[in-house]
């Protein structure tokens, strides 16, 4: 799982888009209830709809807590530059933003009825 998530950091490999913690939560939702490759049509649509509903709930909770889902908005840092990466360190964003984001996702998954 660590290897799978490597590219999620800094808003998707320093692109500063969707927070990697949230993206990881979306992957977890799919892993737990998502459709199977060989699911029949009667199973595929309901599983997809269930997954979408859980992901939307996760995203709403995340945005309510952090006011955004984009890394650049949440941290205020430009990961595309060495100066921005240093500002991230100097302002302790990993403690102030990133760890709380991961914690919220990890705590929310079971509350959505997603456990396995």
C-alpha cells in the first residue's frame, strides 16, 4: 500500500491538486466496496453507485473540515519550487495540515460503514 500511494503526496506528485490523503481515501472506498472486473451488469452498477455515494460523503466531510480538497489551497505552499517546499517545512504543514487530513480520512472510513 505504501508503494501504491507514493505518487499521491503533495497533491499528486507535487501538482498540488487533490490532497493525497483524500485520494487515498477514494482508493480505499473502491478497494472495500468497488465493482469487480468480472462483475456482472447487475452487480456493477449498484457497486459503483455505492462507492460513489461513500466517496461523496468522504469528500463532503473532508471539505467541511479543511475548506478545500486541493493541496495548494490547504497548505498555501507551491510544491513546484524549492522555495515552496521549504516553506512547507518551515510552516510545519505536515503537522498542521497533512497529518490531520490523513487522520480525518482514516477515522471517516469506518463511520461511512466501510470496514474490511
